[in-house]
C-alpha cells in the first residue's frame, strides 16, 4: 500500500482545473500517464508506486476503496468533489454527493482512530 502516492495523485489532480478535466475526460489514460511520469520505480522501497488495487480504484473513481486504502480524508473529499462537480445536474448535486460519499466511507470508520 502506498498512502503517500495516493495522496500525491489526488493532490496533483485536485489542485489543477486542467488536471481535473483531463482526469475526467480519460481516467485510465490519465492515471497511466501519471504513473509513467511520476511513479518512480527506481527507489529502494515499494511505497512509491501504485498497487493494482490503488490504480484500479483511481480508474473507477472509487472513493470508498481509496478511503479504505488510507487516502487522506481531507484530500480525498476535495478530490472527489472536484472530480464529480462536473457531473452535477438537476437530479444529482452537491448534497447528493455528500450523502453518497458519507454512506460509502462510514463503514470504514475514522482513519487512525485510537480508542
């Protein structure tokens, strides 16, 4: 698992309107191009590349899986909001996204919660 790379990817997409547009337009192509350009395989640890599950979650825009895998909650929400805002319409808006997101991540608890 590479939490750092999950967060790095989300941050790089979310911080750029062009990045969000490119990601939404060709999600798989964008993810693969980003991995090729930014995912370093020359480092001695395995935490600088995506696992297959992480890559697949980004391609599917599966925020529940990204949350479960340890994506930073703040970055993940803003990433999700940026990506899905372009799909808002009369039948699906911001409040709907909030509720859908909450329902998806709630079963996985609060990250790093220490009872």
